C-alpha cells in the first residue's frame, strides 16, 4: 500500500491524508502531555481507548443532530474524518469548579457552578493557549459572530447530552474541551464539531467515590491512568466482558505473544 502523507503531528494524534479528497485519517497515539507539553509521558493503550470512546460519543452526538467531522472508525487506532479548517479556539465547558478555574479564582474543586460556564482559549501552544473573551475573538477575527453563536449553541447541547450520558453510568461530568472546524462548500462554510472527546480532554469523576477517571491522573501523578480510561470505556459498554483488556494495542499484543 502506498505510504500515506502525514499532514500534521499533534501532542496526542497524527493526521494523515485520507483516501478521498476532503477526508483525513486521525491516528490516536499513546503519548500524553500536560501543562502545555511541559510534562510528557505515554499511557500504553490510551490511543486505542480514546479512538473508541470518541467514536462512541461523536456517533451519539451525530444521532441527536450535532454536526461532527466523524465519518467512521477504521481500526484500533484510526478514524476517518472530514477535513475541516480548525477554528483556533478551544472551547471549555464547565459544570463544576476544577483545574485552572479553581486555581485562578480560588474556588474549591468540586464546587457546583450556579450555571454552565463556557470559556474560550486561543489555540497557540507558544502562548500557552491563553484564556480570551468573545471580544478578543471578534477583534482578531478568529471566528465570526455567527460562528460563535453556533459554537456556543452546540457546546450547550453537547454538554446537556454528555451530562446525561455520563450520569447514567455513575460519572459526574466536571468539565471538558471542544474544538470546532469550518467545513467549506464553495464560498460558504459552517462550523462542525471536530477533534476528539475522550478522557484526555474531560474531567470525569466517579459519582460515588469522587475518583478521577481522566487525564488528571497523569497531570497529578495519581497513577492508574489506563485503568481509569478502561473504566470509562467499560461503563460506556465499549469493553465486552471476557476481553483481555490489558492487551489493547497491537505492538504490546505482538510483544506479549512473542514472549508467551
Ligand atoms: P483546565 O481546568 O486546565 O483549564 O481544563 C479544563 C478542561 O479542558 C479539562 O477537562 C481539560 C481540558 N483541557 C484540554 O483538553 N486541553 C487543554 O489544553 C487544556 C488547558 C484543558
């Protein structure tokens, strides 16, 4: 098979040219970073789990009418998506205070917010993805007013849906990050949900115990990262009983088999 052309390598994913024009292949790596890549590591099997979890959530969001870039999962680590022009804004949706919000404003982690809070960060690694207001977005033309209206609307719908989805499996959705992209059709474009939704970009706390089931395990050196991601996948019904969940990526699988 002809070697695929790599378009971009990010911190947790690699993008390759897709089989048809206007398509892209997203490859999910095991690499994990935190604090703007100041902390680096690998979580063995994470890419496989995130591919599966993101596929599941994007499929469900598509079914409730949220437009997304997702087309189909291709294999354990790859999915086919529509090519979009990424809007350079990270959209953070918060239901409960945690992380940078708690730190910045001195609000105890775990405090329920009186209403859903949407924050915007300008996507620029060199600047550390700074928090910006809608005024900055309009002033610098990062997105139009119409696009921001659609983005905020979708973010709220996604949050409502995901709060219910996770509550149904005993998980409290604390906060999460979304990215959107422009899908062009001639001179016109519309914004659709892009990137991924996985425990890498969400805070997910077990409702009964408060245990963290997300990338904070890595950020805060809590250990048990892959087990936490597996638990999220298992509760979402993505890990059939009886499957050897320790064997999640092909490389590990091959190495393990050759050792046995
Ligand atoms: P924060 O509390 O560090 O601002 O993070 C809020 C949420 O956004 C949390 O669920 C993690 C997610 N997030 C990302 O996915 N990528 C990022 O670069 C940052 C800063 C946060």
